[in-house]
C-alpha cells in the first residue's frame, strides 16, 4: 500500500514538473504611471494622485509615463479614473507651442466672433476664415490655447486685447493668415470654425505634424 502511495506521489510530482516546464514564463512587464484616485479635468497633478503599476510590456500604452516625477505639477486635459494609465498626450503642454512638429508654428489670433472661444476646445481642429468672410486661410489648424474670458471684443475690428486663441498650423497657412486676414491693421482677427473630424483632441506625438494634446476623451 505504501509503495502505491509513494508511486502516486512520485507520478504527481513528475506531472507537475512537466507542466511547469511546458508552461510559458510570465510576460515581461514595464512600470507605468497610473491614477491613484479620480482626478478632475484641468487639475494639477500631485504625487498622491499617482502610482506606479506594472503592465505587460506589449500592452503598455504608447507614450505612457514611467516615473511620477514626469507628471507631478503638470495639468491634465481630461479627467482620470482610478487605475487609468497616464500618457504624455494627456498632459496640457507647459506652453502653447510645446510639442509642435516640423513645419508647424504657433500663432495667436483674435476672434472676430467672441462666442467662438466658448465653442471650441483646446486640441480641436478648426478651419480659419478671414474676419470679413471669404475662402479658408487654413484648414489644418489646431487650437493650442484659448484666452481667458473677460475681454470685450468688437467683432471684426481687431481691437488690441481682443479675446483670441493660439493656433498650431502649417507655416504656409500661417503666412496666408497673416497676409490675408482681411487687410486690417493691428492684431490679426479671424473667424474659426470647429470641424467634426476631431472634436476635442489631436492625436499626434511630439515630433510629428500634430501637437500632443489627446487625452482619451477630451
């Protein structure tokens, strides 16, 4: 009887060894920064908002941050849920021109229609038209920042201090905007129209032709 028990134990051990040999090793993991708590859109990130978690190497999101220091003190463009990975595209640029790609420039324009500032959002695609109407001056512009409210605007007159926005656009389009915004003297004043192709974020990465402002939902 004891021999049978011993034999069974040995057989089980042998099977376990075979299974262990055949089972693939666990996948390699990489550290990424994730939200330790829910963070509201526009909040400045603190160390307590963030944590480091390990994810399979092949499943790490492109542009995922790997150290908390890379995110502390930065502002996020959209809310973060607990456990959500933080990528560079989720961070509001330190300056409007941060992340511009080759051939792209940042240009501040006044808005002929002050209500446009409340319609468009940072990261949104817009088409730029002359203040007095006409053919588009730029069709691939992206909103980098919007002036804060509180400035009075006389539509089309381009008064100094008129509320406006910083746009990222191709250099040749910037030239058209500067030279063809209606022949007005003083600040450049234009109309901008949001496009349906990108209502809320741009998906490029630093070094590409698009700024990096896409937060998975902004």
